[in-house]
C-alpha cells in the first residue's frame, strides 16, 4: 500500500499524485480521463475511462457443442453463461448441431427468463438475453421464489394426504417456474458482484448481502426441488396403490409438513425484517420438529416410501433453519439494542 499527500491547488481544489507504475500499466497519458466512484465505506475507487468503455462492450461467448458429449452438458453450460450475466452466446458445431443438442437448447431457453434464439442454422445457434438486471429488485425475486416453493410444498402435501393426482401434477409443473426465478436471482447477484451500481439499483444494501442472498435462494430452490419429489412420490403411492397408512399416521405426516412449511416462511420474513428474537425461536422450534420427525420415522418402519417423504420434510425444515441462521447473521450487521458497539447509543 502506498501513501500520497493531499496537495491544495487554487482555492477549492485538492489533488493527489498517481503512482507511476499504475499509470504506465493502465496506459494513461496526459489529458486522459479517469473515473471516480465513492464506495459505501467512504473509500474512493479510481479507474481509467477506457475500463468503463470496455464494460459497455458486449462480448460474445462460444460454446462448442462437439465437446458436449454427455446428455445435459450443453444445457448446463447455457445455464452457467446465463447466470454469469452474459448476454450473447453462440452454440457451434464443426459439422451440424445434433438433434439432441438442438432439443436441449430449445428446452432450456424456455426456462431462462429473457433468453431467446435469435438465429439458427445447421452449424450454429445464436442466443441472446434481453433482460436489464436493473429492472428487478432482489428482494422481490426472493419473495417470489419463496411463494413458489411454498405453493409447491402445500400442493404436494395436499396431493399426498388427499390422494389427489391433479394437485400432484400441478406441483411438479410449478418447479420449472422456481428454477426460472432461482437462475434469474443468481444472474442479478452475479451482476451486482461485478458492478456496484447494479447492486444499488436492484436494492442490494451491502455487498456482503450477496453471499446471504445467494445462500437463501439456493435453500429456497432446494425446498422447491424436495417438494416436487414429494409430489412425485404422492402420485406413485396413489398410482400403484401401495403403503396404505392409517389416518392417524397421515395426519402426523401432514402436521410435520405444516411445521416445516411455517418454519421456512417465517425465516424468510426474518431475512427482510431482521427480527433476531423470532429467528432464534424458529431455531428452537426446529429442535422440536426434529424430535417429532424421528418418532414418526420409527412409526413408519413398514412404509419405505412414506419414510422417504418424511425424510424430505426433515430436510426442508433443515433448510428453513439455515435461512433463520442467515437472518440472524444479516441482522447483526446493524447495531441494535441486543448487540451494539461499546460506547455507542442506540
């Protein structure tokens, strides 16, 4: 770290000399512009104007489909490019893009918000994302993902308890929407990590919140996935007519599901309102859920599929507990009556 003295120039202007090595590496010369950005911690970020011009340019990324030899690999590479905030990418083949790869491209573009095919020829497919990340608020996306996961969970449980195949199918179909919100949220968070201005526009109060929100969105996506699995198992139980448990056991499963459901929804509220007391109570409640969960597993010893459903409900409760822990950690970033800097007044 180098130090520089602040010099006064005229009556109202102050100047600081720039390190010679940095000027040379940046390619600056006399008369060039530099850009100044004030960070939230009070520090000043200095960059050549050419750097901001490079940011404005859109690079085009090429995916070689000939090297995507395993099923689903091309689809995952497209998702990865999308999450990284890339707007233009091209799928190419040295001969002709295979039918399998074309189907993968078309399937995944319908599940990624704002992504579309702009050109398709035998050896090339051009994809473009038209989403402006600054049009979205990260808390809105997280609340939306939370509600989708909640709906899938509720429908899957109802499908199980009421042997309702239609509700089970509805829950399964909704999971694509959960993935769409999850990938979009990750795209926004990645863009905010690279550009603080984007973070400000999407409502990201602190850069440290990128980690919190990334973890929370992942837990919500896992809850949606596990709820979808429960819906599939509910359909299997009804279709094959096996594992006819008593009403008492099914009521216990429904109660366990409701407890897990309430746990993660209330934990999500704590993420936004910063209520440490409620988040702590949720973690204590999770212990009770865990005890009931273990007792229920013992009663379901003769019902392997129902046991698997209860195990999934336990994992959902664990995800809710993890969200509650994140809520506490996030709330501790701001001084409060429960935790403050010594000598300060709240």
